[in-house]
């Protein structure tokens, strides 16, 4: 008896000292205070209607995937990368052969474009062996449709252009059906490409009323708001799950997850390594996420085009991602720290197209200023879009995502100094 009492006593004392040190550390941090707001923030998140768990999100997606364009696209062959190659090579015969393949598949694409949603299940079989292959495949289909649209416009085929646009526009607008920030950015990119094509069509046929009417109808169809509430709710469920996975096993999580927008920078190696053992850190992490996303959702403006206000909402995520407190170690904010630049660029391009269309239809000179006085005046910096007369004629332009006016200097990758999204208006005097 005497032989083991002493070791047990020493072990007990050692454990007590460790616990005391641990509790002392805990109560010197912001973890207890943060954790105390869990119930309050959970109630706010429920009130805002956020998806609280991945299971809630999956159930919503499953309910909304009954009329699903992805089911149709999944049964179709891979899009034709050769279509663009043959056009660039000016091989008329080869291009017509590739375009005939696209036209053969057009009824299936038309059927998909009439669906109300586009949600790719996790087991979706895709011909493109890449992560998020469904949306990658959609981008390839869209690119093929854009190439065919441009060729048809050049050939003066009004009905052909209209048919391609009636497919490509609805498909682009369905891209963010799952509500994820990345899907929303893909939708923005697809819509930007279509707006660029519409501008090209307008520059080729600006003096033909039928063509101008087609561009005008297509632009109105594309002019749909982004669902900021759905994006915040979806990202919350995803980032809550990822934050807890990172806390439970940081090394395994970082090995699995390579997205720099989601990854975190450890503030304290020991805290990161042993965070799962710290009492209430999990509760504190969830409390921060619940409060952050619920408050952001509540602060969203009624006007989905109020970019300065939305930018202010997003800045709260950025601030949270940089806070030094121990309780913020595993608070992941992903893409939510800014308005995704793809969306800002698309909205600017959309407004440039609307203003240009108005000038063409009203036969209005750019010297008279912007014709539309509504939200289509707005640039990315909250000011009006810019009109400027150059030695080559008029241009209409938007600042780039740096929000600095470059005076109409066209953007070039890797260029120095501020530059802009510039659209020449050679057909307007």
C-alpha cells in the first residue's frame, strides 16, 4: 500500500498543477467571454434564417434540386474545346463541323436552360476531371456557346444568335443556385463574358433596330440581382463546419484544404496544435461565427445593388479574420472579407452596357453625359461611370477593382499604375 500511495499522490499533484495552469491560461484569454455569447448569437442566427449546419444546407439543396439543369447536363457529352480552336485557326470547314456538333446538342441545352435550378450533387459524374467539375463543365459549354454566338453575329445570322443567347443566358444565371460564394463568382464571370459578347454584337449591328432590340432584351434578362442573403447563409454553414474541422485536427485539415481563401494563419502554434483540448474554445469559435454572420445578414441593405453598404458589411468579416484574441484562432471567414471582384466587375460591365444601349437607342451623343439616371450610373467606387473623349473617339469606362480612377487607361495584366475597364464607343459621335 505504501509503495504506490506516494506515486499516485505525486501524479495527482502534477495533474492538479497542470489543470490549474491550464485554467489560469484559459481565464487570461478572451475565450470565456466569447463563449458566453453562444446562446444569444444562436438565437440571432435562427432569427435571420441562416443554415445552421451542413445538414440543413444539404436538405435545402436537395429540396431545390427537383427541376435540376445539372441532371440534364450530366447526361451530355463533354463540350467541344475544338470549336474555339478551329475558329481561331480560321478553318471554316472544321469550324462548321464543330459547330454542327454543338447544334446537335442544342435541344438538350435548351431543356437545361428552362430548369429552375442547377445544383451538382457530390457524386455527379463529370467528363472534366477537376474539382467542382460540374461548374467547370458549365464554363466550357458557355464558352462554346459564346464562340458560336460571335461567329453567327459576324455572319449576320440574327436567329442563330438569338437561339444561342436564349440558352446561354439562363444557364449563366443558374450557376449560383447552390448559394456558394465561389459559384456566385462563376456566375459573375459567365455573365461578364455574355455582356462582352452583347457589346460586340451592338458594335457590329448598332444601326439595325432588330439587332439592337435583341441586345436590349438580352441585357434586361441578364440584369438580375445577386442573392447576398443566400450567399451569407450558405457560407456560414460551410465555414462553421470547416472551422470546427480545423480546430479538431489542424494538420489533417490543412493537408486536405488547399484553398487560400479558406485557410487560416495560426496565431499561436501551441494554441493551434492543442486547441481541441482547451475548454470552451469550440463554443467560443461557434459563438463568433454565429454572431458575425447573423449581424452581417441583418445589416444587408434592402437594395442588392448598394455596393458601398454591402462592402461595409463585408469589412466586418475582414476585421474578424484579423483579430488577435485566442478565441478567433479558428474563426474562418473565407471569401466573405470583400465583395468578390468578379461580381464588382460584372456589375460595372452590366451598367456600361445599359448606358451604351440607351445612347444608341436615343441616338444620343456621349457629350450629353450618361442617359440613365438610375442605378445603372453606378461605378465600383460608388461614383458615376466615366465618359471621356480621346483622340480615337469616345470611351466609357469604370475604375478597376482597386477603385482608383486611371483616367481611362485600359487594364493590362501586370501593368503599372492605376488602370480601368475601358469600352470604346467608335459608333457614337
